[in-house]
C-alpha cells in the first residue's frame, strides 16, 4: 500500500476494496468456527422453574437414572423413560436430576412434550436461546444476530433485533436444533422431554438428533414409553419420605412437631395416597390458612364426597382415590371464598396450556382496580374475543 502516492489513486482504491472484502470474509469464516471448542457448546442452565428446595427423598430413583446414563450404550445414545401415575412427582424428579447434575452436562435442553404444539414451541425457544447466547458472547464489538442466524442454519428467519420468525419454515428450526446437538464435539448434552403422554398423535422422537452421544430423559404416565429404549418405574413415596415432604411444605421442622402433630401428619399423607403433588398442595393450603392439622381431614372428606359425585365412569378415571383432584378442590374452594375474581382467572386459565401463558394476554383481558388491598373488580373481555 505504501507504493501508492495518494488514497485517491484508482489502483489504491481497487486494492483497498479487495482488502476490505477479504477482511469481512475472514470475519464470517471466523464466526463459522464458533463450534470448534468444547466450551462453545456450554450454555447457562435454563429450566422452566427454579430448584425445589422442598424436594424430598427419591435418592434411589435419581441414582437409577444417573446409572443408566453413565453405563455403556449403543451407537444411538441413551433414552430413559421415567414413568408412573400422575401426581407422583415425575417432573420434580427430572428437575432435581437436572439441577443436581448440571455440572456434568454442557447443555440441558428442556422440552414440554405434552403435545405437538408445546414440543415445537420448546424447540423454537431453544434455538432462540442459541441465537441469544452466541450473539451476546460474540467477541465482536457489534453483535450481529443475522450473522449468528446464518451460522446456526436459520438465516433469513431472524430480524435485526434477534427475534426468530419461523411461521412458514418450522422444519428449518427443528433441523437447526438437531444439527447443533449432533455436531461431533457436542457430546455431553442432556435433553429432558416432560409430560410425554401423547404417544399417538405425534412422534416426539422426530425431535431428537441421531447422535451416538444423545442422552434423553422422558417423563410419562405411559408405561409403554420404555419402548423408546429403557425405563425407570416410579413407585409411590414411602411413609417417611411423605412425612418429611409434608413437614417441609408446612414450613416446619420435624423435630419441632409434637407426637399428636406427627400422628396427624401421617394420617394426612396416608389419606393423600403418598402422592407428592397432593401432599405439597395440602401442606401449602394448611400453611396459608394457618389451619390446625386436625381440621384438614374433615374438610378433605367433605370435598372428597363432592368430587366423587362428579367423577367420570371408573373405566375412564385413572387417578388413584381422586386425591390430587380433591386436594385441588379444597384449595380452589379457599380461593373462591377469599377472592372470587381470582378464581375466575384460574377458570379461564384452565383453557390454556399449563405453561407459558403470556402475561400480556391477561393484561389486555383483565382490568384491575385495587383498593385497600382487597380483591378488585375484574372485567373479562377474553370471553368475548
């Protein structure tokens, strides 16, 4: 370049433009190598809820899951199905395994597998997570979502603000997620597919990459889910585990409970069928209302009879002793008594998926005017839309 006398020289401008072109091409090539190091596959943990500090017991189940993932497997990775009836705590066990073993995995991908819609939404959220991570950790002074999208094979599907738009090309997003997971050096990830109870209308395995290193944990009510590969059957909790969980749900230390309270607590968890979900709900209800323990079972029994009157035919009812539903009825009755409008919000929310209900949906559909801390008058335009 020093051979040119001035920067206005035509030859200088030609050479200069070539250098700029090659420099930009080199930057693009450098960005294409974002996956060359193992560290580049390590993503911050991102799970649907925080760690449950009331989680109790289940050490044997957690050990079985971990052993199955650490034992030698075939060339197609390892799939483990944790199966059991509703309310046994499958999701909580999956969460506890993820948090307790998070240092062992470079990435944990959580998929809400209850339907085709929730599954695809989870995959979209994962690819968005990749876009945000690689763009925000870029060494370049001006992060470029468009360039990152191209490297992740979703070019043309991301705006400059980084939002992924895949209304018409959903298959590309799914393939991009699978491509990232099956790269050669990306060999230490875990995917958790929660609530895989629908085995008929879609095949969730279509969302798994064909990788010899894949580790997939499924939670399902369906025992036949073990046909994916391997499984762990989830039994009901033991009495001591159930009692410990109940005490924690009450916010109590077992050693501070008297003999009468201990016996009453054991009666409650036995009545609830040792189901963690029902036990946790009951403990939260009793704590919230500061209710004496001896008052709960009579209330439960009254609601149980009401629930039984509305129960579907036995052949269509798969819940043991209706315990979780009865516990819900008790809690829901308290909500109605304290704030009928809040109960109405719960009723409307029941028409949506149980996860990721957009907050702005209720913001636009509910008018709130609070006065002196009391429940508000709410107008629901949602019912008209």
